[in-house]
């Protein structure tokens, strides 16, 4: 327990005319289209303000405005509940409000700690522009290199949050309004008291609060998207319930990350992508909306390109199946290309963008569609053409010679191929195949059965369309509605399959799969799919029954999360960071395990030579040299490696020497894949834990960490 004592107060209609039928809707009955000349009469007598005024401008009836208001109110409520849920979980798990500034920084682990360090740099700089210049000319992250971190990392969320923080504290300071409350925390057990601050004026508190507010906005958008896709507000409720009940599959713990803004933007991007398919020739407005949403999605998140790759592949499959016209598909591809080029410029020429599978897929699919007439001359119509299109697309996409680490990772999943870098990925549980318990948990909350039923119905009706065309003539308006509904459902089904494949191969990517499964679950409320049940009342009773069954396991999952009560404490790392701050020179260079190096840079401001952003080829090479400490090489060889990098101190962790997630996955065993000549020898890290001499000197040690001083490099090594 801790004691908390107050200390101080701080300062054209949507059409698909080329199709005559749709498998996903019922035959047309009595028309519900209002006769010409009747629109807008309900608003002709006055010009109301507020939501009614918006409805007047949009041409909505009073009842439609009321339904819109209820939908937005429910969306806001679900957003608030998600924000409160995450905030409470994080506080319960970390006791964040009682942590000192150093402890709060230590709570940002691995890559998040690295990203938070740039947020800290900008807010502590004399001005915002000075801070921006510092992160664009960073000399601490990959010593002795000077790198532009806006080029190397997806830092725009941290830059935006830092600008908001500076504006907030500046305005509050101008008006003399206190922004935080500080306390003296008695930690007990002979530990020295620490100061802890609450309030938006505290940098870490501001950062975490904004991240959780973004999570709340994401849930509001999920509700709206589920309601839109299913055509029912009940569908939005099903989406949010599924998300809450399966929250542990999205994130094991509520970890604050500004990259959640990318997830918010992905919902908007998906909506913009489908809206671009509504017209025969997509409007400029729709394509601009798609481009802006693409940009907002790609800039904050390094994995956005993989999501967009699956999206483009799903749209291409929809084109092959005939649900998407060639002109629409080409317009969408060109918009993606332009957005990718703009993102490339805004990230100062990040080569990973243009050498990604996503970029190559855009070019290859566009070429296939542009040359479709020549394909038709060479191949007979039908299944052969489909197979050839898909074959050439995958040839372009997956045999792209760039991003070798991704290619190696994929290769290792299907063959016995192994090397140092692929094992660094695959030995981590989050990069392994999905665990068997995950589908079991999906099964218990009915998320998996519901998705299987929905996809099966969509696939069945699509097959029926091909085998048994509609025997009656249909109007253009009916084809328009049917075509749009069919495209939406088929696209989302294909997207779900793509996400499922990614999650099966790499467990970490189930963060794509789970939210999409929640959105797809909303379709149990869709009249287009489940109109055969009968009248609306029966359908809704069935949905409520399903929700009740879901809640049995779902509520148990929530209670398990709420029952997590902890208090963040990492005294060994606190001692390490305190020693570095007090004893190491400001220009002393450190090397060690990637997660620890992120904390060293964040909390001490000392230069480091490696960090957790393992996607960069140069960084992987540097990390491999650093991790030779955990190989079976000689101490002299490892010392020379570290001297070449200019390292002054190496932070040795015994756990990295002995930890073994499964056979073949301890660090010495990973090195054995490439260092054959030393197989069978005792790992160097084992020697160092006993006695670091004669190659290094131990200058600090505790139960977890040991700091080894590296001799200065001679001229011949420089």
C-alpha cells in the first residue's frame, strides 16, 4: 500500500448497372421510393437550427433526424464507456496516478517508450520548432548516426500530441489556471518518498488521457460503422458488445499507444473506400476523401501498409467476381498510389513505403486491369481468366525483391528456413502462429460461430447468383441498391478472410482480425441476410437471444479484467536508470537489449546504438553485433564488435542469456544457426555474469542488470 499526501499545485445515384442481379437481397416488392416533388416539404415552413438544421441541409425528414440523433447519442455513450473501461483497467493494473515521473516513463515499455521519448523531447524543448528540429536531427537513437526520426518512424501522432500539450499548458499558464496537482508518495518498505502529479499539465498524464480518448472515439466509430453496415442501430450495439466481450484478444493489457489514431482512421478509411464504389464513375470528392483517410491512416502506423494490402486485394477480388467495375477499381488504385506518394514525401523519402508489398500490389493490379483486353484475347473467358489474373498479381506482389526480412519471415512459416533475424521474430510469441486458445475464446463468446454463419450466407447467395440468375426483370434503382449492398458484404467477407490468414500466420496481427470480426457480427441484424427469419420482431428476438448467450462468457471475461489489481514497480530498472543519470557522462553511449535501451534513452537522455524498431535493415545489423554478447563467441570478438559501434557501456541482463520461450529459442541457440564454429561452448553472457574480466569492467550490478564498461576503441578499429 502507498500513502498519498498533498504536496503542491502546479500550473449520381450509387449504381452497378453492369450487373442485373444481386444474390444478397430479396426480390423487389412494393416500391418505397417517395414520389417526385414530395421531398423536403416537412422542412418548407421553417429553417430549424441545431440537428434539425443539419437535417434540413441534408434533406432529411424529422424522423430521420431523430434516428440520426439517437444513433449519435448511442455512439457517444459507447465511446465514453470504452474510454472509462480502458482508463480504469490501466489505473488498476499500474496504479499510474501514484507513480513518480521516472516510474511513469518506465511504464512505457519497448517501442512505446522509444516513441514517447520523442514526445518528451518536443515538449521539453525551448519551442515547438526547436523540438521538431531536434527529432529531425536526432543524435541519440543510433549513435553515431544523425537520423531524421520523422523519416524512420511513424512519429506524427507524438508530434501532434506534443503540439497540443504545449498549446494547452501555454493557454492555461496565460490565464493562470492550475493544470496539475502534485503529491508526495510514501512507497513504504524503506524506499524513499517520490513526487507524483495528476492532471493534464503532467506530460505522461496528458499523453495517456489523449490516447484513451482516441480509443473512445474509435469505439464510437465502430458503433456507427456496425449500424451502417447492418442497417440497424442494433447492429452497432452487437459490434460494441462483441468488442467488449473479446477485449482481451485485441490487447492483453491496456497499453497506451498514440498509434491507436491509426485504428480510428482505418474505420474512416474503410467507409471512404466503399463510398468511392457507389457511383459508376467515382466522384472527385469521394476520391479526395479516400486519399485523405488513407494518408491519416498510413502516417501514424508502420503496419498500415499491410492492412491496406489486404484491402486492395479484397477489392481486386471483388472486381474479379464482377462486383466492382474496372473504372472504379482503377480510380481507387490511382488514389492509393497518389496517397502513397504524398506519404513518402511527408516521411522524407522513407524507402520502406515504396518497396513494400502494398506498393508493388498497386502497380501490378493496375497493370493487370489496364491489360485486361489483352488477357481476354489470350485466355478464354471464365475461370481461366480469373486464375491468370490472380496468379500474375501474386507474382508481382510476393516475389518483390525488397523488404527481405518480411520475405524471410513468410518463408520461415512454410519451410524450414531459419536465420538470426527470422528467429528473433518467430521466437517471440506474438510473431508465432496463432495459439489454439484464441479460436476457443472466440467460440465461447459466439464471435466465431456468428462470423462463420454470416460469411457462409454471403458465400452461398453469391454462388446461387452465378448458378441461378434472377428469373425476373429488375429496375435500374433496384440494381443500384443491390449492387452496393452486395459489394459491401462481399468486400467485408474477403477482408475478414485476409485478416484471418494474417492472424493465423502471425498472432500479433489478430489485432486486425478481432475488430473486423466484431464489425461482421453486426450483420446478424441485417435484413438482407436474415430477412428469411420473418417479421422484424422475430428477428430482433433472435438477436437478443444471441446477445444473451454471448454475455455469459463475455461478462466473465470483463470481470476477469476488472479483477486485475496491481501496482507498477521495477526497482532493479529504477536503480539502473538512477545510476546512469548520476554516474555516466551525458555523452556516454549505451548498448544492450532493445526494450531496455528504449528506457535508457527516454529516462536518461544518453545515446544508444540499438532500439526496438527492428524493421530497419541497418538497425538489424547493429543489433546483431550488440547481441553477440549472448552468443558463444570469444570475449575479444564481442569487445571488438562493441568498440566498432563506439559503445561505452553494455547493459547485461541475465534473463536474456537464460530465457527460452521454447526449444531452440534461447539467445545462444538462435546464434547457433549462424555461428556454427562455436556450437557447444559456454555462452559468453554466462561468463560475463560470473566475471567480466579481462575484456570488460563491471561498474554497476543488481539482481537483474549488470553494466559493463567497454574499453575505448583504438585508431585501427575506428
